[in-house]
């Protein structure tokens, strides 16, 4: 039996009910979902460092590599060109995320590996500047 996933809470640490990472643009309450950095079907990893709590729609974009998280402290969300100008998602592009406290270097390293693998397998995303 697998132990439950405890997420590192990148997207919600210090957030309030007006935070767009938690609530859709129209103000409705959003469903939150634990996203795995390492694909669970390949790794079966349920460790804390392998989880990020996201809105369910952002989780889907993350799984499809349309929303990527550039590693760092703070990590930064980067969107695919196809959705950067979407009213529903444009505010997330190049948005820094609140990292967990204390900062988890293992999470950051796996985000780096995911970023590099996605750039090789899918469309290349430039890292955020600055």
C-alpha cells in the first residue's frame, strides 16, 4: 500500500482566497490537485519533494508540459506560447512561485530535470530572464 502524497505546496504557501493559483479568474472556488514532478506511472514516487499543489486545470497543463516550472528559488512558471495570451492563464506566465519553507533542493533538482527533459522531448521553452 502506498503512503499518501504530501505535497511541497509551491503554489499555495502564503496564499489567500484571492490568489489566482487557487481560484479561477471568474472567482469560483477551484479544485486543487497534487501534481507529481516525476511521472507517477514511471516512478511510483509519493515523497513530499515530488509534489506540487496546483489548481486542477493548471495541473493538467503541467502534465501536458504546457505549463512548466523553471527551477530556482523562487521557481518561476512558464507557459507555452499557445496559451500565454489566454485571458484565463496569461497572469501565470513568468510568475514566481512561493517555494516551500524550508526550501527543498531535491524538488528543485527534479524540476530542473523535468525542464530539460521536456525541452528535449517537446517544444523548447526559453528560461525566464532576470
